[in-house]
C-alpha cells in the first residue's frame, strides 16, 4: 500500500552480512546532521513477536514454516501500528533494517509463493525506498564469520543464502534501488546517500535559511 504521510520510509534489505546495520547507522547520522528527525528501527523487532522469533533462532528451535511466516507478519503488524505509522505521521525519516521484502525472500526461499507473501503484507505501507544490498554469497559468509566469530554449518548456510539471494535478484518493484555492497564502507555510504537524496524532503534547516 502506497502511503501519503509526510514522513519517508527507507528500508535496508539483502542477505545476511551485506553491511545493512553498518550503513543504516551511517545514513542515520548523516540525515540527523542535515536537520532531519530520524527513527532507526529493525525487524524482527524487540516487541513480543520479534523477541519470540529471535528466541526461536537462538534456541535453534524448529517451528512449522507456516508458524514462522505468521510470526513475522504479526511482528510487522505490531511494528507498523506502534512505531512506523506514528513516526511517518510526524514527518520523521524512518530507517528500517529489514522489512517485508525480507519475508518475500527468506520465507519465499522456504517454499512460499513470493507473490502470495507480498499480498499478505498489503497492510504495511510500501517503503519510499528499498535499498537491496548485493554481495556474493561468498562475501556474505566471510563477513558473517569475521564479524561475529560464528561457527558455520557451511554447506547448509551457503545453500539457503543462495536461494534467498536468487529471490532478491528477481524482485522488480518501483521503489527498489540496488547497491553494490562489495565496495568499501565509505563507497557504499556515498551510494546510499545518493539514493536517499532522491526521496528525502529538503531538511528543515535549509528551508529556514532560504525563507
Ligand atoms: N563494505 C564492507 N566491507 C567489509 N566489511 C564490511 C563492510 N560492511 C560491513 N562490514 C563488516 O561485515 C560484518 C557484517 O556487517 P553488518 O553491517 O552487521 O551486516 P548486516 O547487518 O547486513 O548483517 C561486520 O563485521 C561489518 O563490520
Ligand atoms: C524481517 C525478516 C527476517 N528474516 C530473517 C533474516 C535473518 O536471517 C533473521 C534475523 O534477522 P536479523 O536480526 O536482521 O539478522 P542479522 O543481524 O543476522 O542480519 O531473520 C526472515 O526470515 N523473514 C523476515 O521477514
């Protein structure tokens, strides 16, 4: 659903380890320096459903794929109502680390029809900009292990990231901009600013100077 609220919603998408969390903080700092009010948030959230999802992952518990999909949708419904929509109504720039394209790609990789997943997210405002961070699966795996010191079940993880990545590659929606995330942190930051500038309104500070 396209929103007509005064704020802007920018979401950061892509497979794990592409540098989303790094870049969201850098863009947040940049926009705040420009005089914007910024909300930085993420999914899964820290709300009741998001905590449940993280706990399932941490405990390596298996739930049915249907249950998993429903948990992500419940988390997003709550996130929209309690955080995203109120912030957009106040004219804030909302930066969200993962949103419904992650459900399309990850739960799509689990076998659900991507188009059906998109329909189930019709309650959620469309982002004004969805940045899809693109790296090879090899780079993703390297960054995950380096950054977090996790011991990987290499083959399983490689296979599932490849499937998720293939769905991200196929997505074709008007608000998507693809970012080459193999570059340095500084180069990516510049590409992110360029994309954001197309949809972010003039900052309050500049409006005041001109009038
Ligand atoms: N452009 C980059 N080049 C090399 N390493 C990076 C880059 N961006 C992020 N990293 C590192 O890769 C790891 C994963 O980055 P992170 O921002 O947490 O990714 P994500 O949020 O997409 O999982 C971290 O250790 C981070 O410091
Ligand atoms: C938002 C969302 C995330 N996920 C997955 C992607 C991640 O592997 C996992 C946790 O997200 P996240 O905390 O972003 O993981 P990371 O910090 O490792 O990038 O949840 C889905 O499967 N569906 C969704 O709708």
